C-alpha cells in the first residue's frame, strides 16, 4: 500500500471514529438550551413511579445477585486452589473422579 493510500485510509478511519463517537456534534456549555422549570415539573409529575420502582428493584436485584455470585465464585476458586495444592487431597479427588467416570461409562 502506498503512502498516499495509507494517508487516505488513516483520514477515513479518523473521520469514521469522530462520527461514531458523536464528537462532531457538541453543544458548548455556554450555548446550552434552558428548559423552563414548569416544563421540568410537568415531566417530573407525569413519571410513572410504580414502573420506575419496579425497574429499580430489578436492577438492584441483578447487582446484588452478581455481587453474591462473584463472592461465591471467589470462595470456590480459593477452596479449589487449596485442595489442588495439597497432594494427598488432589490424589483422592482424582481417584474419586476416575471412579465416577468409569461408572458413567459403564452405564452408557
């Protein structure tokens, strides 16, 4: 690829990146549009608070669930590392797993 082609490609890539990020359409803080307080109060009063509460509950439940799951996963990983670092326990686990795999294969 020639220098001219590389330069054209770089310019195209930069333009696509700028358009995709929305940087080309920025409203300066000094030029912002003000919304009358009565309009904002009307919007605020027309909100469906029951729906908002239900959506919040779902999101909080998801975050709590993720936190609990991540804590449990960390604990399991720590316990597994401890078991696998102990030669005797590791060999017992391998023996147990081999027996269970053989039983499963025999059932097939």
